[in-house]
C-alpha cells in the first residue's frame, strides 16, 4: 500500500503559524486538529520565523500564469495588426487610384474630357 502525501498551500501554512503565534492553538493542538505531524508544524514555524519559508505557486496558479502569458501574446499580435490597419487607413486616397490599365466607361469618359491624344 502506498503512502498518500498531503500538500498544503502556503496560505494555510502561514495562517496556521499566525494562529499559533497569536495563542489560538499550541503546536500540538494545531497538529491534532488538522491531522498533521507535530514536527511538520514545527518545521513551518521555524521556516517562517527564520525567513527561509518559500512561497511556491500552486499548480492552479502555474496554469493561470501560462494562460495569462498566452493571452498577453495574443493581445500583442492583435495590437500589431490594429496598428498596421490604422497606418493603411492614413494612406492618402490619391495613392489608391484605380489601375489605369482597365478601360471602363468611367475611365474612358474622364480621359476624353481631358483631351488625351
């Protein structure tokens, strides 16, 4: 039979140590109430008081960070596209004239009025 290991988030650890420091629990009472080892609670106390406690992100936080990075990359791409479209709109209308190679009734009339030889 394999052992089942529990993982506790950083907020729980800090809150438990704060309760012990405030006198709400003793170390033994906190360990019994939460069904964890007294030495584990002592380790958390020592780490937090000594400043060696490492606040690691939870798997959910890691997943959310990855989703945020993807969303920021997509926003960057969309911003570049919008900027390019704005530049295209600013191009003067005269540079977007119809191609003079195609003869239509409209083109033919405008050329005959100018007196093109």
